[in-house]
């Protein structure tokens, strides 16, 4: 999803709660894509700084797994 400053949510005039179900789904999907790119960039930076890129990636993956577990727990 490309940034569009003309959409109300991205201008900050609409809260996430006020978005429609479809708009919320699109926003969540976009945020997940941004998170994936950020995690991959973090692993690349770790490699550039001669750190263990796999360990950095795994730490991020575990963090996302903990988030997933919290979401599953709160929905039961």
C-alpha cells in the first residue's frame, strides 16, 4: 500500500477505531509489511556491523511470536 497523504487516516484526522473493517484490514496489512521490511533491514545492518545477523533476525521473530501469542490469548 503506497502512502497517500489525501486519505483521512494518514492525515491523522481519523482514528483507527473509526475506520471501516476493510480500512482497518488494509492498515494492519500495511503495518505488517512495514514491520517485515524493518526487521529485514535490521538484520542487514547487523551484518554490516559484523554482528550476528541470524541472531538479530531470530530475536525479532521471537518478539513477533510473543505478540502473536498475546493476541491469541486475548481473543480466547
